[in-house]
């Protein structure tokens, strides 16, 4: 039987925000005495809406402490041309270190039409067409301060229409084991209106050729209203377990896995295929207590990611959020929030 997640989130703090930009997703790595946060941004002038598939770019920010606040450092993955699969848009970060190199997994898109500058005026058909071009990419750097050099082809392509993952590959989260073997979790679906589901692929190296571990999606539920997204995956060496946290994205008013829409849940596996949901699966709630003592109910807490110490113990939880109290009502402001983890 799966065990419960052994940690609880402490008081929250805003780790990173930019006045003129929407901020989304987050992945942190420690290098050269600093914490390096990789995330996505796009201009607030463009609006929220669908602009995360049209106008996002991956950036880096740094801090001397894991919870921040982080200071903007540079754009890491800017536009590079429509001819590339990721040439017009980069998003969804996951940074890892292995064997002297830094591996940045992400999602990229391209498109042939105009660059949208107003979220309210983007035709739905244009948005869906571009959304269907989402592909997982990889950029590699020999030094945290060096250029991240991108692969020119996607790391993982969708399969044909016989399979559940025939439209996109997106939302990457990776595990790199000491010998270089790499597990990659991703999100896809069979077509418009079909449920978004999660798959697992594996390669001998972080940049190697990935193959699916199984033909079917992981974490399938009998209740069609139980839905999950935004996975973060890691390997617990001490317990020999593949571990996962993700967003409880239940539909149609269902209580879902945690009893709270938008909360985080925990599951674990022996083989990275068959995952068991913990008996008490809730990892975090949308209700936060902040370091200054006030509390809030966030409309969203998405793209959870963990930071680990040298022993492999998770120490901090990061999520993308905004100021609105209702889902996807961000009141013009989004940012990365950090919670220091405490052992239960």
C-alpha cells in the first residue's frame, strides 16, 4: 500500500514575481552558491487567456535563499524562428543536473499566423491549432551561466490516432537516475474534448531516445470526473519508490481524490507504471497561511515542483498562482509561491 507524503507545507512566501509580466510554472536547481529558478513569462499587456501558447518565454531568476525572493537574471529560451517546433513559444520548465550538465525540459510551440497581442481577440480555432502543436523539448548547458543549447527536434512526439496520446506532448517532469537512465512523465490526449491524461517514457540518457513504458496512460480512474494534471515526479532512493504529486483537477463538481478542487495529491509506484494513490493523498491546499500571518484561498495552485537537499529530502514546494479567489481569476497578477516543507 502507498504511504502518505511525509511532509506538510509551512507558511507561504512570494518567491518570484515581475510587475509587467505574468509568471507561470517553476523549477529550481542549486548551483554556484545560489538557487536558480526557471519559469515562464509573457507580457501582461497581452492578457492572460491563450497567450501562454503564443507569447511565453522561459527565463531564469536567482536567489541566495531557496524561498527567495528571486531576481530576474536572463531570458533562457527566447523566440528563434517559426521553422522550429519551439520557435515561437516556450513554457513549462523542469531543470535537472546530471554528470556535469544541466538539462532543461520544456514545452514549445510554433505557428504561422500573426503574433497575438490581445488575449480577447485570439480566435478559438487559432488557439486550438497552436495548442495542438505543443511538443516537449530539451536544452542543455555545460554551466548554469552558459547558453542552454536546444535540440532542434522534439524529445517526444505524439503517436498516431490509434493511441490515447495522438495530439500533443507537454508538461514534462523528469527523473535522472545516477546511471543516467531518465524517466519522463508527460501529458496528452486523443483529440479535442477527450480527457487529458499522463504517460511515462524512458531513455538510457537524459537526452536519449525516449520510448513509452506502456501503451496506456497511468493513473486511470473508474470515475470519469476524477481528473489530474501538472505532475511532478521523483525517485525516493531510501524507499525505492517512484513518487508523484499533481493537481487534483476534478470535473463537474466531483470531490476528486482530495475533496478539494485544485489541491495537490500524492501517489507512488514500484515500477513507474502502476501508481497507488496514498490513503490520505492531499499534499497541499489552496488555502494558504502567509509568513506575515494572514490567510488566503488561492484560485489556483498549479505546476507544483519540489526542491531537494543533498540527501534527497524535499525541502520546499513551489507552485504557480495568482491573487484571484476564483479559479483562473488572477486579477491581473500571477507569481510563484514557495512553502518550506516540515516533516509530519
